[in-house]
C-alpha cells in the first residue's frame, strides 16, 4: 500500500510535462522507484512533430530504456520485429506478465542477456482508443499479479497526458505557420532560425538569406480575384520549398512577401538567387528575388534589411517588364 501511495503521489506531476520525452522520463523514474520492475522501455509512434521543412515525423521510436544491455539504437532497430509493434505500425499488448519464451527468438536473447525472465506490455492509446505505443517491462523474478492492474492504470494515465501533449504541440505548430500556404510565419521563422544557424555552424556552410515577392500582385487580385491571388501564393510556397529542399527554410511574412534561408557548402547569394529565379521562369506570374550572404558582422535584422534592399534594387532595374497571370 505504501508503494501504491508513493506511485500516486509522484504520478500527479506527470501532467506538468511539456514534451513526450519529459513525460516518459518521469514515468520511468516512478516505476523504477516504486515497483519491482527491473527493465523497461517505451515504444511510441510520433504523430505531431513538424520540423522547419514542414515535414511530419511519424517514425516509431524507443524511449527511456533501462535495465537492458542493448543500447536504445539497437532496440529501435528490432522494434518492428517484436510482438508488440505489428503492421503499419499497430500495437498489440496483452497487459499481463508472460515468460520471455513467448517472445520472438531475438527478443528472448535480449531479455536473457539482461537477466530477465518475465515480460509484459501495456498499450498507450490515442483519443480514439487506438494503440499508438507500448509500455514494455521486464522482471527477473516471478510477477506480482496485482501489479498488472496498477500498470494498466499507469498506461491509461500516460495515454491521457500524451494526448494533452499532442494537442498542445499541434496548437504550438499552428501558431508558427501561415494558414494559407503552410509555410512558417514570422513567429515560426524566429523559432526555427537557431536550428538553421546551428546546422550551418556544424557543417561550416554559409547561409544565404533571400526575400521574394510577386511583381504587380495587387493587379492580380484586382483583375482576377483573390482566389487567383491565393493560388499564386500557394504556388510560390511550393516552389520555394522545392528550391530549398533540405537545406534551409521558407516563410511567408505577410502579403506576397516571402523569406527563405539556404545553407550548403559553397553557396553564394547570386548563385542561390539565380537558382530560385530559374524555378519561376515558366510561371504565369513574375517574382522578384533579392539575396545576401549572412556574415558574422550582421545580426538577423541587418541581414533581412540587406536582403530587402537587394530585392527592391532588382525591381528598379528589371522594370517589372512582364505582367502575366
């Protein structure tokens, strides 16, 4: 009863977790302290995390393993061959302790090497009660049957808090994105800017900062309607993402104004500008692009102002000659 009281007391803090990894770390700590669980891990399919490219990470990962001789990366490589993670993926958990002889042979070896004799798996569920993860635990000695009920309650509580975290992360992501194009907005740009800087610093690659807008965009809206204008903005967003690929980020910071960062070895402002412009050559609208290399002497606002100045300098000598839509 004392162990159960300690478990309940400490589990009350789980709802304070702001990230899934933080939650699972707290859960692992409580289970190690208050139950005779000698080893464990959490298997979970990501559902919500988008990077600055707008890509969703839906991979299945192993989190917070303890008491296992194999490192996390090795366990993660075997996860799709387990009896708990099946299909595309789907998760199947019995919620009871079983001898490790019930496991696939390579998983038997993993648990034997860690001196474990029994294993149990409890499901982590989403809001629709669909299993999206598993809490997998191992024990050296015979299982205590009443622990199965407590671990089921633990899994239910983890499932509820995971869902709260998911919804919070989705709201955070939506607040950083332009609702029309799905690109980052100003807030999202500033949030992910340090990631691009860190990647560039580790690789030694320069960062080129560019600005782009549509020539005569007001005329497009006035003559063809705002729906056509929205189509143009969506096409620009998709084209910029294609041009940048995995080498930077793109944002819509207002109206027809776009900002992008591009970082690869040997990149120069003029080369990047030409590559981006070429992507728009066959479009039924004109864009103007200005780029600068981000140097150590420039802070972010100085760099953005310089790119903006280059953009309007280009507008000055191109004369906005083509007006097609």
